[in-house]
């Protein structure tokens, strides 16, 4: 941008007359909680008018302007606008139509209060948009601004409690389409460029502002008098044909349920969504313009029932956010779990109604408990509620605890209060804080009025503390009759804490079973209802799948598992068996693997089969020493293939084939997979699609199958351009040439090579496959060194997925020692990243202890 002589002279004069900026407070990078609180006291009624001129070429800069209007209450400190970019990205700044010098410090544009006036003010900025969160591709781009990424694109007050109205104007290539939070107002075309002006949005936090632009197919439908538009880039006609009806219907069903449950009509002016190739998350709840990962929405004719349920749950989750998070937003990101827990909680309720063929209780157990335990059992476990001093650390709050332990906690709260009381309390909460902000404490205060229970005491251990309880019991009987039954709990860490909760236990007899409810409101309870009953063959703990913790496993439970008729009880038992195994209590990996092979042909529920095939794969690759794998592989391969051939259900059949493919250790198994891939001829009644054959090609490549050009051939078979690019990116990571793999890993040190995070983590999973760990272990030190940069430059889930893709396949003591030394050498290491690292290292730590007794 060039300036005329007059403009330069004016700026020079203004510079000499610039009011001194107060230095009473240091300007910090990021958005500190101190800054956010101060701005909330002085800033209100914020509105942004933004214009972006987006070129067709993704490497070209994006010129932009914005007008920020707001009310200001007089304050001595300079006004800080957040902009995580270089000073040179800002060309001009004016306040209330007066040009002022640009003062830029520590990611903030500073404006002297001398230029402001009490009441209404307007700041106009001409700048070049930041690229970090624009996710630019050859034919499209999309923003993803949670939790503090709006400031990487444009100057703003990037904190959730300074909600604002947004009015957007986009100039884009004429063949592109665009979508944002508000509806289109008008558009004009001039040559090969098109300008779209959107209406002003409702008040929303900066992290929910969003736009998408590019070459998309647009489909609009009206269901229940509500118009909806979908943008997508899918090219598979079968996926499109099979997916469009359920996509629109599931959204409509979710909206209807939420309007009824909350008694608040859908609160925003429009409801649209976009399917983005390789989107970083499953979905993101942008107001009126939800983003989804394309592969999560568009399913083929080989999709399992589990995949369809996952799609339904995802859609319900993001739709629920329109009320929980979008309408009522947390005041600060330390309460980010608050929006996520209710999105998950409501999604489970919606799916129960929208997918009546599903077993809601079973889905809940399988979806939430393994993922919650995977974090809560680790040395890096974090509580549901966490303090947060600066928004630049907010991404580290996300993970299995807020997405999975929190819904379990909410279900316990619902049992404690009752469904009606909780629903009425949530209605009061949404009504009181609509289009505003609220904290967990605000919600607890409202819920307290709807129940006599002591929610504050309950809240302390469930929300503010880490870990889980460990249960034990004592059963005494005389003459075949129970005369004492005592259940005890303490913290898994050995502490005397207890978790108030209710769960069920089942007494199993030869001809029937009896289920009793345990109200665990103290460290030890006597189950009086059990006294006088016949002594059972065995006791199954957590039989309804609602209790949280490590429960004792009766050896007879595992032996008689096939006779456990209730699928929820089986799921809870599978999970408990696994948790006891990884904790080194009562059952070994070999015993678990043996028992699960028998269940492959017996387990009648698809969700349970998914659970045990996943656990069986984990036991084989991560909890079996390499020298013992050939023998175990032979038995698993045979059990999986035979079960698949005998199984009539297509979804379960495909899960069994995936298990066979995942193990595929023997020469015979690899040859069989190669013939299936080469001839594109699936086993009888197993539906394999293009994506499945790509997965097969990758499985063969990582095993160094002795056939030329497997990946190159598969690349030529792929028709979708976005999926082609993904495979092209991943191919060097699967090369049989170690030097080529070395070069690929080295390339990841450059930020530009990590822009497609889903591609990176998928490639890392193959780079560090258990069959490659001997040659990939050398990448571990550099992978750990890069973690801080990954956190600084990547999206919120990238640090965790980077670590898990990197570390999960290692089992030797050397890996654990490397991680511990890395942390010991850095006593002042970022505590949240330390926790993420310890969470990801839990598998290697436990494997080395179980397998090498260290």
C-alpha cells in the first residue's frame, strides 16, 4: 500500500502530537484474564463491519478493512485491540474519523484514550488479513477461530464475554460461493469478481464468527418450515444419494427436540452448514453456519450402524450448541467445558429420539467411558473445571475430560436431581442469560433452587478434582445366604476422597439375575437390600453402565460373559476388564485377548463389537511383546475371519474385516488383503468402497508388502481431488525407503507443511506404526521439542493428536525414560503441555510396566 505526500505529512504531524500511552500496565501477549476483565468493565455494545477481498490464489495477501463501533467508559489505560500478526499487516488506523499513528506491541494495537470519548466510538482499520486461521486451499478457505483465533485474522476484542454483531462483506472469485453467520443481503458481479454483502448477525462471541468461501455445491431444503442450506465438495454420487436425506432430517429433528426441551425457539436468523474436506474437528458450532468434517456427514453404502449413529450424535451435538454455547456463552474459557458438556448431554437425548433403533444407554457407555478413562487414569489427568490465566492457553483445556467425563458427571447430576428438575433448571438458565454470558457457578445457583441435594459438595470432587474412585467389596454369607455386603471406595491415587454417585450391581444366579441400586454417598456403604438374599454365582459391578471408576471384576464374570444377556452390562464389563488389565489388576493382556476372541462370534451388538475389536487391536499391538505377536496374530486372524464369514449382519461383518486388516501379521493374511485390494473384490457380503480400498493400500504399504506401486496405483483410482491430495501428502510417510520417511518427518518442522492437521496426524500414525517403531524412534526427541510450536501454531486438538499419533505405538522402557527425561530437563515446562504429554504417554508407561516389569 503506497501513501501520497499529504498523507505522509499528516501522519508525521500526528506522530509528533501523539498522546503518551500509559505504561502503568505491561502489555502481555495473548489475551490475559486481567485484560479481559478490564475491557469488560469499559467496553460494551460492540459491532464489527468487516470487508475481505479474497483472491483466487491462496498465496496472495487478502486486503481488508474493518469498522469497530463500541461504547467506552472512561479509563486511564490505553485501549488494546488484539491482533496476533506483524505490525506491517496494519496500514492505517483512525478513531472517530481522525487518522492516528499506529502503535503496536506484543500482539496488540494500542489506542490512546485521548482519541476516545465516553459513549459511542468508532475505530476504522485498513489491514492485511492474517493467514493463520484462514485455512486456505486451492479452491476454498474457511475460518476456524476458537478459542482465540479471531485475533489472528483481524484486530478485535477477542474474549467470549464481549459479544458483538458482525456485518461481513466478501469479494471473491465470481464462481465461488460464500457463507457466514448471517443471511445474504445482496451481491454484485464485476468481471471475474463477485461481492457478497451479508446482513448483520445477532450478538455472538468472536470465536463463533465464521465464513467459508470457495467452489462448493450448494443444496437447499426446507423441513418443518425451516430453510436450510448445505455447502459440500463431495463427488461420490453414491455418498451424496445416501447421505443428503439423513443429513437434513437429523438437523431438523435436533432443532425440534431442542425447541421443545428448552422452550426457546431457534434463536438465530438462519441455520446452514458446510461439509469441509479434512476439517480439523468433527464439527464446529458457528452460529447459523456449522462446519463439519465432510467424511463425518457423507457415508457410503458400506457404512456401519455405528457410523450412522456417530453422524447423528455429531449433528445433534453441534445443533445443541446453538442454545448451549451460542445463545448462552461461558464468560471465560475456563468454563469451556460448560458448553461442551451440555452439547454432549443434549446430543445423547436427541439421538435417543431421532435414532429410536439405537440403544441409548449402550451408546452412552461405549462413547464416553473409555475416552474419559483414557485421560483420568493418567499422570496428566486434569479436572473438568480448570483455571485459565490467558486465552492463548485455552486450546490445552480441550480433551477427553470435558467431552466425556463431563457428560458422565451430568448424568449423575440428573439422577441426583431428577430429569424434570434438571430440565426446568436449564430452562431458567437459558432464559436468564440469553444472548449473554454465564459461569458454572451461575448455573449451580439456579439448579440449587430446583433440588434439596447439596450440589456444592457434589461439585467439588466431580468438577474441581482429577481422577476416579477405585471400588472394593466384602460379601459374607452363611448357609447360602448373604449376611453382610459392604462396598468401599477411595481415590485411585490412594487418597481418601469419595465420589457421590449412584450405580447398579447385579447378582447373577443360575436361572436369573437381580439388580440392586447403590447410593454411594460416603466412602463406605452397607447394601442392606442384599442382606438375606441367596449367595449369587458372581457379582457384576456397574451393571447399568452409569457408575464411574475402577470396579472389581469377579473372575467368574469373564468366564460367563457370553451368558450376560444385557448388552449395556456387557459393555460396562468389557470396559472394566480392560481398565483392570491396564492397571495390572487381576487379568493379563493374554487372558483378555483370549476371552475377546471367543466373543467375536458371540457378541450380538454392533457397538459392543466395535468396542472389543478396538480393545483387541490395542492388546495385540501395544500390550503384546513383539516376539509373542506371531502366535497371537495367527489366532486373532483366524477368529476374526471365521466370525466374519459366519456373521449375517453387514455392519458387524465389516467391523470384523477391519479387525482382520488391522492385525494382518501373517504372510497369509497379507497375501489375502493384497488380492482383495488388487482385484477390488471384497469378501462375500462385505461392502468395500474407494475409501476402504485406500485404507487397504495404506495397510499393505506400512507392512512393506512386496508389490510395486501399491500407493501410486491407489492414487490413480481415487476420483475426488481432495482425497487425492491427502494421499499424495501421506505417501512419503509410508515409503519403504527409510531416507524418504526421514525427509518427510523433517519437513514437519516447517509450519507450512503442517497446515492440513488431519493429514499430518494420519501420516504420523503410519510413520510410528508398531511395525516401524525401530526406525521411527529416532523421531521422538524432535517430536517432543516441536510440541510448544505445535501448540502455538496449531488448532486446539493438534497438540494432543500430534502426541497420541506419535507415542501410542511404543511399549519399550526406553520410550518412557525418554519422556521422563524430557520433562525432568524442563522443570518450568508449560504445565498444560506437560499434562498433555503425560496423558499421551500413559500407554507406553503402562505397556513397559506390564511387559517389562519396569
